[in-house]
């Protein structure tokens, strides 16, 4: 299984949704990077389930750092984060040993691993694994922030309710998002989004949406042409997040409907620095950062675990059947996924920056 991402700064995930614990190993991080355990806890809190718009599974998500940190600083050796699973109810998944859930990886995992996979709660394919990514990502976010690189994500749309997009200079917006448990730029639409999620829950269904991420402060020149472009590496780790089904940068698919004169970003010189008047390319040209804000939009599908009866197949008999999923599930994950996206982007950027400037560049 390919559970490691990154070349210079890498992250390895391990564990299953209903196993004893999950976690990550962050390797290659420069020595001397500050590790703020209060910030890690705050980031974990942004991912936690809460209220009627999330699952009733409430894990403590207490992060234990068992290696790689000494006196509040990274040592340069592998950092291991462990998170215990304490609130799992495996009995809810007894019937699902053979009945494959639509929208989940049950069937494909069974084919790949010949039925030996841990199917409880999605096992290694569960969104639960993103808790470890969030813990490791908190260290990466802190390292980038010390270099004046800021990352923020908001819910651009959910169930047909739309937030406004980032402004051309999103630094202040990113800072404000870090204070919000429900990440929208326009606070007036929060109640409408929550109402849509609660409505889906009340009828046993779920909803998805789109996230928009802005990254500021990345210097020009980061990324490799062709097969390791900055876009392809960011897409690689973003598509690893469960439920992500689409990624676009800048104008994205909208550029296909423009002319060249409309799509191009004019270059200008401002205060001795080259920049662009617009940012339809999303801060990346030729697979390399151009110094403008990196803008990413991510499509998150509706949570596949719903309480409506669905058609499926029994693996042991190969007969058509139906199932009703029991247990505790999210009517939407998009509000919890935003901190996971921030974390994944931060881990990728730490790797790309270390490849460009050397690992010690990330030192505080």
C-alpha cells in the first residue's frame, strides 16, 4: 500500500477506523521548527464532530507525540503522532462484511486485498485517518507561518448555498478563517448552509459541496515542470483525502470558455517586484509558483453513508440485495474537511519548498 507522500518532507499514515489507534509519521522536517501542542489541539478541534451537522461519534482526538520533538522543537528525526480510537462501535458493521456500501471503497478494497481488509467503519479508507494528517499538518502549517506563508480554506458552496470567493489579497481573510469553527467568509450564509445540512440529515440523506483554499507568501520558482508540477503534487495529496472528486486552480474549468486575451494575467512591475494584475492562473504557471496567491477549489462529494435503503450486492452470494446503513454518520463532511485540506496543502508545500531551497529553509 502506498501510504507515504513526499520526497524531502514526507508523511506516512497508518491505522484503521476501528483499530486501536491511528497516526502519522512526519519525516524530513527541519530541526528547530517550533511545535505548539496547543495549536495542534486547536486544529484537531476544527476537525472534530459537533452538533447536529456531524456524526455522533465523538473521539477525544488527543494527540500523543512519541518521537522527533524535544523541548518544543523538532529534532530533525521522524515525528510520530498517535491518536487512540476510543468511541468506535464495530457491531454496527457486522452486516457490512458482505454487503458492499454504495459510494464507499468496500468493493474495491475487497478485490484488491482479497477480503482481508478491515471493513469496520471503512477501515484504512475511512475519513477517520485524516485526524493523523491534521496533527502532522499542524506542524507543517506552523513551519510555513514562520516563513510568512499563510493557508486558509472556506466552504465555497454547500447544497446549493454559496459563499463569496477570496479577494485578490486574501491575507486578512485567511487569518479570520482560522478563528471560525464553520469556515465561511460571509457569516450571513452560515445559517442557510447549516439548515441545508440538517434538512438532509432529517430525511436520512447527505450533501456535499466545494472548498476554496488560498495560500499566500509562496515565493516564485517552486515546483518542477511536467510530471512534478506544483499543481500535480498538490492535486496528488488533495485527491488522497476521502470524498474529494475534483480539483481546479485559479479560473480552472472556467478558463475553457474564455479567449486567450481574457484568460491571460497581464504582468506588471510593482515596487520592484513582478506580479500580475489578475490571478486567473491561480498563482502557478508552467507548474511553477509565480509569487501570486495560490487558489485551489476542491469538490467534496456527499457523505456516502446515508440512512436510506440502497441497492447493492452480497459478496458471499453475488446476489442483488438491499441494505440500510446503521451506525453514526455525517450528513456532511465539508465543514470538517477544510482543516484537513489546509493540512494536506501545508505538508505538500513543505516538501516542495524543501526540494527547492533545502530542508533547513523551513527552520524557524
